[in-house]
């Protein structure tokens, strides 16, 4: 309770801060909790054998009775990938989100056998839904690298909290669905208690170019390619995929889609109308045998050098159906995420060594970010005019830069907090403060389930030193009755 | 023998191609071999427990009787770090190189107890030395991030081969020692059989800015810092260290040097006159207690987030003497090498979270490369006008780009080879070709010695799966006589 005897609003991000990944945010008022997104992160190199990283869910397990539902901003893995793991541990009565995200989530829940554990409800732009007694959530169309993405305005008893979700400001989006800036401005005019805003590119000056900026550059590459074309990008970058499919039609090439996630996203996006193209644009893998090289574009996963993705396998000559041949033009229409740079450039080198012409790199104009840069952040602050500001979705440096920008735009320093996962941001109508912490850390998942810290430390040590086992039998007096059998694994024996 | 019955010249790089690291190159004519540099590389993340990576030395072990000596271009680890390991396996009768590299090498050999295994001879610019009957090597001053660096012109019975070593073209070097372009041009005029040229920045358009470009930007940071200053850069970047020391004097700060390699390089560079500054500029670590914050600059290792380096330890709060405090200004005067990006940004985040103002990033103008970019490569080709061209010192993409540039400048495609480690480049007066391979691979060194492939694979598997040991005693009939003892390490037990 604050001094006005009105309860406070608590905002507790369990993931997504000091990192890009596993975005999961708790909004709590009195005895009601709603969740905004529940994402996963991918393991770093020292997390041996780990497939997936989740936020610590202790706080949610302990407060499961308060959970009224979840709102989902968009269908990226760092926003919906954690939902099945949450549902295994506690109930989420209802999940509201955009059609594409809900379609992708539906697949995930079916695959995990969890489809009956919650209700999925799709929302349209400007739709308002009620969760519990305290939360009215309005979905505001935004622009991002995946189609059908939203910012949200959460009406609470203390005022309106706007969470941008992931956004860029793209005035010429590929699907024609522009950012609903009017709605943001309307809230700014009426008064916004607090803004939580995407900080991914807070270190990048200027504006992020529109997605359409890649079109002429990819068009030129399509026009100049003489043999087969292969293009790799993020499967979830629906707009980019859309451009590639349009160019395939323009340049009279058939499209062979390779990689499960790419097939899956294209199917859903076509089904929902975010991608429009004729059925006969697509050909199955086996058609590669009969189509001429200049009639084909192969659209694959693997733009980040992921070990099991199609493009990586192709580069290693262990893809079951596709081998590189001289004359192939291979396009990396994605920038490597910092931790993936080495894997990506090694993949490029392997492809070049097999005779492919590989087109990659920032100077080619074949990739733009899905996240706004500094001038876009300023526009967001200018439109919403929030009283309090919390930079989210970014590493610490990015949060600090974003907070500095808000101060340059007139938000007092004491009205901004730079927070970490697990921090309890407590809002009254007059104040913002960090009011403590809930358990934050991470939970690691490998093929067998959740992996604890001690196990990870043991794996790291095994990796560095190897293991020696000595087995022998002794009699009751402790005398050896068999010669000891010594086994070494991962140990250096030639000194 | 070629058709003129004249023996061929063989150039066999054992390392440094398809990578940046462990540069080691063999020149062979009849029964004589000389080596140019012998470097090491640092392990990638999946090389568990490995400290150092060396090229496969099989070819040299088998041809040890032919080795007449080694020439060293400059004192970077990727050029001299492997020499002690070579000397453990075979004799190198004499090593010629610049004074600074020989001073650093001398330390290495003393530390390894190998000082009596070879003769170290220092060379001056334009000095010519004979190795065996077939090789006359001329040292040509060049400009690079370390002081006292050379290109070489190797006179062979077939003609002159120029190896650029690592270079940028800096017309205003910090130590006044400009690139000896006249000597390169003189060789170009007389005729160069083959050029081997540094490809590190072959993907970067334009010229690399001079080292002096960082001066005004660092100067401004020094002028604006109100509390302590900490600056981290590569210890071997002698010119950068020189600038930092000059600025410390200008801004009346004492310098506390932290990190063994930084202390070592500064000592040698001052000793040889590459860095000139008064003794009383330096203060020991313990002086931090009595000096005012605004009177100090701490110069440290750790610009790449190396786990054991001083700046990394400081960021983790486990440095024995230095803790970050609010008001500190910390400058990263180095760009992260791609594989180190995550380690560097995590270090920066940790420093910022402790209240330091951290200055980093490409847009600050506080780092320039020590390697030339595309226009510098073109100038090198224009000055030396080689008949044959072999791009070296770079990953495959960079070598391909460099080869393409040479073709744009009129060198016929058949006069260029893009090679890999272990390839035998065979030169006659009229031709260049890849005439086979020698064993190439890598040799890994951990604290116990050389580590073989199978051991590395076992370590990787242990890292991903952990290990289960079951120990029990059985009697002669195979009946259990003790209950089995089961030990798990790195294994998930909660499914
Ligand atoms: Zn995101
Ligand atoms: Zn996103
Ligand atoms: Zn080098
Ligand atoms: Zn170098």
C-alpha cells in the first residue's frame, strides 16, 4: 500500500533484460497477475548439451493462484517459445494474441500434448480484452520483422501502461499494415502512466530502414543470378520471406522450401493471408532433379549457422538432397547475431570453397533490422509522453542508452529505472521504484528435462579435464583380488 | 623439375590460411627450407581445456635436415608464438627478425628453457641476410599495429618473392617510421615473381585510417574524464599504448600498468626506444591508495574479454587490487575479434552495472585496424607489380576478395591461386600451380602437452552427456558380492 492507501502496480520482468531473449513479464495488482509473453532463449557455448533456456519460474509457481491469463505481442520464439514449459507447471486460464502467433503457439501446444491446458483467443487491432478485475488490455498494431505484431496498452486502476512489444517504425510495410501511431498518440494525449519500450537497437543511431529497402537489392541479385539461387533468412521474418517469394515470381523461378520451421511459418502465413502467392509457385525437393538451375530458388533455414539447419548441412555436404555446385548463388539475407558470427562466416567459407558465389554482409543492403533505432525510440517517447519509463528487451548497455535518451527528452532521471530480471518495479500514481527482487536466474532444458546448476558445472569440468575411472575388486580385508581396470576418456595420455 | 630443367620454388603455408592465426610459411628450393614466421592461434569454444593451437608440424619434422633458418616479420603472437614448440621438435639454426620481436621471442625461449637451441639475430631496415645457398632475404620496413614490423623480399634463383607480412599503409605513423614504399617500388620496377599479401581486411572498402586518427578522440575522453580513467587495448599495440602514455602526460595523470603482457611489452618497447617517456610517469599498483582519482590512468589487458585478463577480472569483482567505482571512465580502445564479441559486451555490461562510464564501439573513433583495407591492397599490387599473386593471412572469403581485386588490376586469373593450409604452391619462372598437399590440420596444446583428436571428441561428448560410472565387485561365478555403487557427473537426474 502506498500513502494514498491505493494498492501499487507491480511489474516484474522474469526475462528479457540484460539479454535478448526469453521475454517474460509479470503485471500484478492486488491478488491478480497477468503475463505478457513467455519466451525462451538459446544456450550460450558453455551450456553443454542444453537445448533451451527459460527464466526462473519460481515466482509464478508460488503465485499460480493469482494468474488470470496471458497476452502475447507476436509470434517470435523469444516471446512465445516458453509458453509450453509454463503450462506444464501451472495453469494459464486464457491466452490472447495475434492470429499468426496463436497459430504457431497452437502447433507447439499440440506437439507437447498440452492443447487442452489453456484457451487460445485471437485478437484484432484495437480490440480490448479484460483479464481479471484490474486489467483491460488494448492491442495496438505495430510493425516488426514478423507479421501480425502488436504493442499493448494495459489499463490498470493506476493508469495506462504501454508496452511496445518488439517494434520498428516502418511507414511502408510489406503487408500494408502500418503502425497505429494514432492510437499511441491518443494515449499520449490522455496520459500514459508508464512506457516499457524495446531497447534492442538503442546503440544504433538514426532510423531503421523500412523492410522494403531490401527489395531492389535482392531484385538485382535475382536478375543477375545465372544458375541456381539459394536464399536463407529467419523463418519467422514473414515480410522478408514474402519479398523473396514475390521476386521468385517476377524472375520466373520456382521455390523449393527447405527446413521445417520455414515450411511451417509459410504455411501459416499463407493460410492467414499475410503471404499471398499461387500454389504452383512451390515445388517439392525432388523437383530439383527436373527443373533447370535458372528456374529454381531454394529458400532455407540456417541463416545463423545453426548446426542442424539446412544451409549449415548443405555447407558441410551432409544434407540428404542438396549439394552446392559451381554457379550457385547463395544469399544470406540476415545479419549474424553476435554469438553466431563465427558459425556464419565458417558456413560462408565452406559454401564458397565448393564453388558457390555467396552474397552476405551489411554493405549489400539485403537485410534490415526488425527493431527501431535511436530516432525511432525518440518518436515512441514523443508520441506516448509517459510519466515513467522503463527500457526493456535489451542488454544492460542498451537499457542505459535508452534511459539516457529519455532523459534528453525531458523525462526526469528519477522517473526512469534501469532494471534486471527479477526486479520488482513498483508504481504508484506518483512514483516508480525498485521494491525488491523475486528469484530470477535461469532454468536450463536438455533432451531429458530441466538441468540444474551443479550438473552444468560438472559438465564444464568434464569438458576441460576428461574423466579417469579406476575399477577393481577387493576382498573383505581390502586386498586386491583383480588387477585394477583403468579407463580414460577425454584425458591426455601423451605428455 | 620443370621443363627448363630448373628446380621449382615451393611455398607451403602450414597455417594462417582460412583463419587469422598461426601464420607459418615454408619456402623450399631444392634441398633447402626457410621458414617465415611460426605463430599460434587461440582455441575456439569447442576446444575444451585447450590453451594453444599450432599447425601440423609433420612436414617440418620429416624435413628437419633441410631447415636453414627462419625469418620473422614482427612480434605478434600469431607470428612468433609457435616458435618454442617448433624448437622442441627440430632445430632451426638461426632466426632473423626485428629487434622488438627478437626481444619478445628471447623471453619466450628463456621461459621455456630453450634459449640455447637457436641463434637470434636482429635486423635493421634494408638489411639483407643469406639463408642457405638459395635465399637472400631483404627486410623492408612496414607499418602495422606493433612497432618494428617488416615486409620481406626473398631473392630466390627463380626471382624475387615479396611477402608483405602484416601491414597497413600509414603515412603518419606514431613512431615516425614510415613504410619503405620506395623499396617496394624498386622491386616492382625490377620485376617481382610473386607477391604474398595480407588479406585480413580484404572485405573492407577504402583505406584504413592512420593510427594517429585515434589521438584526438582519446584526447577528448581524457579531457572530459572526471574520476579515474581505465584504458584497455592489446598489449602488443605499441603505437596505441604510446598514444595513451602521451595523453597521460598531457593530462597530468600517472599510469598504473596492470597485466603481465602489458608490462612486458612496455618494458621492451621503452628499452628499444619505440616508446619514449619518463620513468616517473609510472606508478605501482599500490599507489592507487594515495593518488587522487583524477591523477590516475590504469592501463590494462583484457580488451577482448579474455577470462583471465585484468579488465575481465575487474568486471567480475575478482581482481585482487582494483574495484570499479562510480565515476570511473573505462575505455575499450580495441574492437572485439568476432569470436570474442559476447565476452566483451558482457564485460562492458558488468562494468556499467558497477557504475562505470564505459566508452566502446566503432563510432567512437578510438580504434583503428593494423591491417590495410581494399585500397591499401590495391596500392601494394600497384607498387610491386607481381607476375604471380597469392593472397595470404585471411579466411577463405577474404582470400577470394583479394584475388578478385588482383584480377581487376590486370593480373590474369591463372596467375593467382587461392590456397589452403598445407597446399604446395609450386612456382617456375613461367607458372604457378598447386602441386599437392602436405599434412596440414592442427595440433592442440593443453597444460599437459599435445592433445589428440580422439581425446577432444571424448571431451565434447562428456560435456554434452556427462558420465555414469557403475562400480561393483563380483565373485568368480559372476555373482554380486557388493551392492553396485553408481556415480553420476554432469547427468540430469530429474526428468
Ligand atoms: Zn523479441
Ligand atoms: Zn520479435
Ligand atoms: Zn598477423
Ligand atoms: Zn600482426
